[in-house]
């Protein structure tokens, strides 16, 4: 339950402290330095809790650190911490073997060895133990309390029954070389010294850890002497044996000097003095002042800020507005105030980071709301144009003496830009001389005053460009294009009507032809039947001469059928 409360409180305070955006890079390391130590029983030693933020600004951290209570007892020292704010003061339990803390700063800070807390241990037994970070968090100063911690690094301790010298407490002795040296003619030359962690002696570094120094070892060298102290021209003269590299413990903040000197059969040569400058403390915190206020219509509001760095000195100020490019200003050239390029209306986050010569930084940010000035008006714009017109003219009003920025669009795509100056009465006008195509045109307008302040954008009514008008039919204006379309449509309609009539007459003829065929076939059948009856009767006439009258009737029927055939066939064919 306690852990949950701690984490919840940490998240709340971290969000409250966030003062500057930072990249959400999960790359910070919470570590213990030195990573290993060798001490004697009862011999006090220190372990520092540090943060390497990998260039990301952070403003809070928390951790639970465990240690073997049977071997060690501890006290916490926060006097040299970069944190000046403790939600939970460092709490030590020598019974359970734990240290807990939640701390922060009202500024965003970054560096490779930011000091959080110093732990002072006193051994009460002998043996080997581990000092571990059980859980932790490092909170980015991004306005959201993002935990950027990715790695936690522990430390080991070896406690021996006898006291260990300070030189051997954290670093092993160098590996000695056994050989027979060649006789020399002169004293040794100055050693060619390499220190990979601190490659140059003119630069400041913010890395605080054990390091290795090495050198070339000529065949005539019989002894090497090394000393690490604060004296720039010290000449060591006590041989430590023959070796070509040596490990040294982490250095404290400030300037130290590593001296290496060779000896041969003639004597000691010239020593090399390597300056190693360490600064792990960020510059002093600062606040950005806004004389124009956080809400202003000044597009170039003045920002005032200033800080210093006591050890390595301030290198530069880095300024970023919203997500734009970072602007670097050398500290030596900075007067204490900065005015950005004109800002658009709306909210802008201005971030300022002060960086020292070692690469440590402290950050602050402010959100400025830029008010828009009065927008222009468009009082005249012809909303219908023909293709024979080569321009679009506008007229309107704006702030007297201000510039009206105009952008013409055709069907949503920008095609031209222009500007117009409002006179002392605030009247402006502009003509776009442009080859016009069929389509919808619109002009956007925005006021800009002499300071560079901008208004919101206003849009003109739509302008329709169409071919020239040839005639009017009622309320409709017709150009050659419309007339051409109408003519084509009428011609198509006439062709369709003629085609339909031809098809209708052809269909009727086919229908009549079919009916006439049926009638002819029917009448032919009737006529054939009557003729057959007539022939039958004629064969029997001799037998029944008395049937003459019947024969006459048959003939009359045939004549009637023929008459009907003529009538129907003539009518159907017609």
C-alpha cells in the first residue's frame, strides 16, 4: 500500500512540476557510483545515486534502494543534490536495509551524472554484498510526467577485515610487466598518454565514473610513476613498477590533473600533465519573464531570462518555439532578452535551455497566447465572370496603414498571391490580372500590421467563371457553350423522334402483313373447299339433273368467296 501511495504521489508531483516539453525518449539511467568498492571493516565509504538523462530534461526521480543490513549501516546526505524539493525525504531503515526517496526540482535538468543523493555507508561486518535499486522512476519535464527510466545500475561492495588504502578502495592495482630494459642514451621522453573517457585536456566533461589511462611503453623504460591530484605541474618521482595502463576511480567535480612520468637507467624524464575537468552540476535554474504578458497581440513578444554556471561556465542558450528548429545563442553574445520572429495568432510554447560547457542543462518554458488583430472586410467582388474578362477585382476595408495579404484559389488550389495597402481611411483594393478558366474562384484575405501581427483569415464569396453570355432566356444567361449544348440536345431529340416513327411504321407494316397473310390463307381454304364441293356435285350431275338448282347455289357461293377474297386482300395490302 505504501509503495502505491508513493508512486501515486510521485506521479502527481511530477505532473505539477513539469515546466518544459522534452522528447519522450525512454533512455534515462538511474545508477550507483562507484559501481564497486573495496573497504575494510569499519571504514566509511560513500555511494552516490545519479541520473544519466541521455539529453532529456527531467525534473523528478524516486527510488527504493536495498542493501545488506547485516553488513552495512547507512545515512543519507542530500546537501549536494541537484534536487531542492522532496516530496518524501530520504528515509533510511538500517533494520530492513532500505532507503526510499521522492525528490524533484522546479526546473527541467539534464546531464550524464546528475547528483540525486549521497549514501554514506559504514561496514559492520565483513564479506561481499550488493547495493541494489529495487524500483525507480525518472520523470521527464514534458508536461505529462512521462517516466523515461530505462536502466537501473547497482553496485557491489567487498569488506575485508583490514583497512584498505584510498588508492585501492575502488580500483585494482595495475598489471605489472616483467622484462629486461634496454640501456638508454638520454632521459625518457614525455609519455604519450591516452585517456579514452576524457580524450582532450581543453574540454569539460559531465561523465563521472572510473576511467583507464594508457601509454606506449618504450623498451628502455624501467619504471612508471603516476599521481592524480589537483596540482597542474606536479612531478611524480616514486616508481610503481613497469606497466602500460592503470585504472583510476571516479573524479569529483572540478579540475584534476593526471601526471605520468617515465624512468630509465639514466633517470626520470619529463612528466605529462593531463588536465581532466569534470562538471556534473547543471546551471542555476531560471524563469522566463514576459514583459508583454502571457497574452498579447504583439507577434514578437520579448522574453527575458538569464542564468549562470559556477564551475564550467555557461556555453549557450537554446530556444525552441513549438516544434520548430532549435536556435542557439552563445552565452557570451546574449544580452538577457530575446524576441522571436513574428508568431501566428494562437498558443505557442517557448522553451529555453541553458547549457554549460560540460553539456549539463537547465530548462524552463512559457506558453504565450498571441491575439489576432482585426480582420479585413471585402465589400466588393463580382461573383460572376466570363472567360473574356482577364481579372478579378476586390475592394474592402482594414486597419489604416495595414497590409492586406491576399491569396486566390481556384477550386481549392492556390494559384496566386498579392497584397494591398489600406489607405488612411482603411480602404484597400486589388486586381488579380489572371488568365481565367472555367471554375469556382475564391480569395482569402488577412491583415498584417507594421509589427508583423496577423489577423484571422477571412474568405471572399465564391466567384464563378463561365463562357461569354450570348442571349438571355428569362432569368437564364446563355453563352456559346450553353447554346451549343442545347443545339446538340435538340438535334439528338429530333433524330430520336424520327427513328421512333420509322420503327413504328415498320412495325405496323409487319403486323398488317402478318394479318393479311392469315386472311388470304383462310379465304383460300374456304375457296378450295367450295371448289371441291362444286367438282363433287358436277360429277354427280348426270345422275341428278334435278339438282341443277343446287348447282347454281354452289356457284353462287364460290362467287361470294372470291368477292370476299378480293375485298380482304385489297384492304390488308392497302
